[in-house]
C-alpha cells in the first residue's frame, strides 16, 4: 500500500539522506523505480518528459492549460491533434478547435455520439437510459479512439468525457493523451470545487456513501 496522500515527510522532494521515507512509502520498493527509469531510456518517453518540464517551468503561473497544450504541441513538433469531446460541450469544442488551428495544428474532432450506436446494442437496460422508450445513442468512446487512431493523431485532447467513457477512450487510444477538462455536470466541469469546499458546503459529500447507496 502506498501512503503518498497522507505523507507529511515528503522524502521524495529532497536528496537529504537524513530524511527517512516513512513506512509505506513507495520509495522503499525498488522494482517499480527500476521499471520507470528503464522506460525513461526510451527516446519518446524521455523527450516527452523534457517537453513537459519545459512547459511547466516556462509557463508557470502564466499560461492557461489550453495555452500549455498548444505550446507543448509546438515544442514537440506535433501537427495532428485529436479532440474528443462530449456532445454537451459542442460550443466549447468549436472554440478549442479554432484556438488550436491558429497554432497551425491540424485538429481532428470527434463527438462522443459519433457513430450513432444505440445503447441497447451493448445491453444498456431501460433503467440506465435517459429515454427508455426511444432511440438513444450511447457515448461511443471506443469509436472516438479508433477514429483518431485511423487519423494517426500525435496527441489527443479529452474535453468533458464522462467517467468511464474517458477510461475506455484512454484504454483504446494509440497516441498519448491529455485532459483539457473533466466532466462534472453539477459543478460546471470544475470537479475540484467539491474538494476545496470539503469542509463547508460539500462536507456531507465527504461523509461517505449512504447505507443504501449502491
């Protein structure tokens, strides 16, 4: 078990040998570190790590995430970028696509409902459909990934895909991905609001699920 979220020592932030990693710290385990170091020997991984560090340092507290993505693409010499977005964020997707195109990027956009796959095709029952008695297209995240794979995109951007749908998209993508915005219908796509307000307005949320919550 890794205890990083509860650690107050943070031995990973220093080279001081007097700072001892606490019990449960992943730094006591060697196998995963060796695998990670070996992976960084790969040219593509090493280059991406270098570019990420450049964007972090250069744009620190200056660039928005949208600008960070554009500048990351420019530094990486990417030209073909995929934008997988939620149907509820069509307006936002258009704005993002236009922004990226101004950075001389070829933007391939695909909405979650592309393919018009009926939810019943994957045995989604009436209890889990918004319109039980009508045709209702499912969020076709695997289709989104496969389409962008065919376009041979070099980086894919997720914009507001649902929980689970985003997981399927990431699982099936061949290109590296980054998140522009995470879906949170209740909080205007700002999931961290529930974290920042965990000791006030959203305290009940952090008390755990109800006994009948399944």
